[in-house]
C-alpha cells in the first residue's frame, strides 16, 4: 500500500472529484438528449437534470473536497 503526503492525497482526490463531475455532466447531456427526443410525456421527463447537472458543476469547479 502506497503512502501519500497530505498534498498528494488532496491532489489525487481533487482530480478524482473533477472526473466525477465531468461524468455527471456527461450523464446530464445524455438525459437532455433523451428527453428532448421523447415522443410521450414520460419520455420527455428531464427531472433528473435538476440533480445531476448542479452536482456535476459543483464537483467540477469546487476547491473543497466533496467526495470521501
């Protein structure tokens, strides 16, 4: 098991957090595309965007470590 200094661990966690943020934003784009091409009212429901997009933006741009 590798031992990291405090700054190395923080940097690793920030990179991981930003990758998670990018992943959530990509999922948000996919939800938007699927909701915009839906034919029924249930297919056009984009409620998940209210959760995934803000969380993805917070994880991407925050300097505070939100993941554990």
